[in-house]
């Protein structure tokens, strides 16, 4: 979990985010893109030794670029890797006037499903789980809108050739996550970054980076572009015009 920032750092960050509102169309939606994890708490490690944060940042930057290209105003949160608390992230989105909050992550699997292998002289881990997933907070006051947008993005990802994963619903320790919609790969989750959001909010796991094939595919710019296009199309379909 990312650590806390000082008040001055948080105030500066909010100021930077607010400044981004000057970019784009006056009638565009304002969308917050949260880069999951941080440099000090980098999340999962890929089968090739890369941090989840590095994957999250690269994909979030591409999503932000794509949404701005579509005329949206984008607040990019956590891209510098500073240890921003989970509570601060949705607060920054609210301070910037965000109408939607998307937290970008990459996935792993429980240790019992992983095998060791060696890459560049180091022991790494690999597994067979593959695919994306979405999460909403079931007690969120904007749950209906959050779930609708998650579903729209999932459908757009399927149209781009991606598949969802259901491994977090398995009856094993560390999983048992409630599936809201299996066809969409949509789960309920009590994640702090979603719980603290006042606007519709979704957490997105773009793929499983302890799968060797997924880790390589998700690192490719063309894959990030396809995912970003699906996010753009999904949000265009679900957000009020």
C-alpha cells in the first residue's frame, strides 16, 4: 500500500491536477486515471522481473493520451511514483472535478498456482492464469454507473480480442471474490481506492503479469494502444453525453 504524503506535497499535486483542466474541450468529460501502486510499493512482479508499477504507469499514460485525443480532460494521478496514500488518490480526483475514476493495475495469482523458472540468472515465477478483470465497490453510492462503465469497457476489450479471467472467484485462500458478472469479468471488491471515491469508480486489472505470455504481450506498445482504445470506447458508451 502506498504511503502518505505531506500536506504540502498533496496540495501541490492537486494544483497540478487542477491545471490539467485547462487542456481539452469545455464540454468533454473529466476522467481521473490512477496509476496503481508506487515506486516504494510497486505491487506484483512479472515473470521477467518487472514491477507492476512500471506496467501500470505505461498503460495509464497511454490511456490518458488516448482519452485526451478523444477530447476528454484527464487527471493523471500517481504517475510520478510518489507514495500517495489510497485515501488521497480519489480525493485528488474529486478536487480536480473528475466525473469518473479509473485505477489501472496488472494482476498476479496465489503462490500455490505459480512455478519457479530462471530468467537472466534470477529465479522468477510463472503461472497459467491469464486475462483482465474489473472491480467495483458494492456499497458505492454510484454503483450502478460504475458497473455500467466497467461492463462497457469489458465488452470493448472483448471486441479487441482480449479475454477476462475468473481466477479470483476460485474457492482458495486469498480469493473467493464475489463475481458480479462472470461474462464481463466483473467482481465486487472492498478496495480503499474505490471506497473513497465520490464519483463512479472502477479498478481495472489489465492482465496477469505472472503469466509469461501475458507479461510480454502487455509490455508491447501496440497492446497498450488496443487496451486504451477499448477504455475510450467503453467510456464513450457508458458516460452521459
